[in-house]
C-alpha cells in the first residue's frame, strides 16, 4: 500500500536491525484517516469470503481492526492479554510469548462471542515472529471457528512470522513488506500491487 509505505518513509524510524518505530501514526498517536484507508483496503481484499468477524489483539491492532470491521460491516473481537474481573468465566486461553518484548501473557477470549459458525479475519499491526497471530489462531480453533486469513499493516519479512503461518495454511495480506532494517535504513520488498 503506497500510502502506508510513504508514511513509514516520512514518519517511521528504524531504531536498529529489528525495530521500526511507528508510534507517531500507528501505535501511540493514531492517524484516523490512514486507518480508514487501511480498513477499506483490507475490506476490499478480503471481500466475498464469507467472513463473519474481525479479530485483533490489544492494543495496537485495535485501530486498524476497527476500521476494517467498519468497512466490512462486521463485529470485531479484541483478544485480551489478561482476564479482567468482568471476564473470568467461559474463557478460551493460551499463553503467548513475545520475542520482541521478551514477555509472556495469557491471550484470552470469551466463549460467548465466537461460535463454530464464525469465519474470522485476524488484523494486527506487525507480523514479526508470528507468535501473536499463532496464539490468536489457537484460540479461534479452540472455538472450532475457521480462519479466512491474516491482514497486517507491516510485515518484517526478514523474521519468520510469514513462513510459520503459511505452514499452517493461513493466507496473509501484508500492506507493506520490509526486507531490511538498520539504524536509519528501511528497505521494502518490491510489490506488484503498488
Ligand atoms: P509477533 O507479533 O509477530 O508475534 O512478534 P513478536 O512476538 O516478536 O512481537 C510482538 C509485539 O512486538 C507486538 O506488540 C508487535 O506489535 C511488536 N513489534 C514487533 N516488531 C515491532 C517493530 O518493529 N516495531 C514496533 N513498534 N513494534 C513491533 P504487542 O505485544 O502485541 O503489543 P501492542 O503494541 O499491540 O500493545
């Protein structure tokens, strides 16, 4: 997606070989007009596939997932990273370890909001090691729902996430694919759809 690529080049910053800072438009300060266009892009790409719900993981996935849900006129489920006082019964749970952040958490979803009839699209900001998405997939499968695919804003193609998910048969649409990061260097994989 040309618009997102331009935004990354103008406002993103590669901190090192692993981390792209995007907090000025994606995960701290959020650009709603950009998110609306991202939602439309995912909505068009995943149209006519019988999708019934959008699923994301708190917190940075929420903005693009909500705009996708809005564009597709579907409800959105936010997977929680810990159970709350009001969310303590009838739960699906699975432990996820984030390599980037070096932490583990218990990904949690109420059994009330998903059923075997659901066909789900997962939306998230980054695809890095694929652990977050793999955890989301485990939860959705525990509910015997099916998965239409994964839409991510930014894929770090030099990390193993895509390979891990493709092995599980998950279709992936990444709006931007990054082939290399280094301090103040951002390189993209060339894409046909630009
Ligand atoms: P995964 O998401 O593919 O499983 O990879 P990993 O476990 O390594 O990373 C998980 C967390 O790190 C995610 O945030 C993801 O958004 C974030 N992350 C990964 N690579 C980058 C990067 O290059 N830049 C930035 N800014 N973040 C990155 P999270 O734990 O889900 O937290 P949240 O931000 O959604 O609350």
